């Protein structure tokens, strides 16, 4: 018997406890669209006392000494990307 269970929320919750890099990597691994990934990441950073800033290259996230730039490399590729 095979269970059809979506564990994506559990993976995200686990990644939140491991820091910004791990959290953003999990969002990327889930192949979220850019706007959804950025929304989730921004809320996480703001909720934990970090800073979200829109810059020319994308959106800069700062949290507990970590810094990441979230971006969409091309308009026709609607996936969440980031660089630490």
C-alpha cells in the first residue's frame, strides 16, 4: 500500500530551524514560482527580525548575519532563485 502524502510543509518547517541558506534552498528545491517563493522567504525574514530590501538585482534578505539576494533570472523562467 502506497501512501500519497505531501511532506513539503514539513520540509519547510524543518529548514526554518536551520537558517536562511537552508530555508531558501528548500524553497528552491520545491520549484516554487518566483512570487510565491519570495513571499514565503520575505515573511520568514521579517517574522524573525530580519530586513527585506528591494534592490536593482532583485530582493535582498538579511537575517542574523546572513544575506541573500532573491531574483528571477529571466521573465520566462518563473522559478525562485537566490544567491548567498
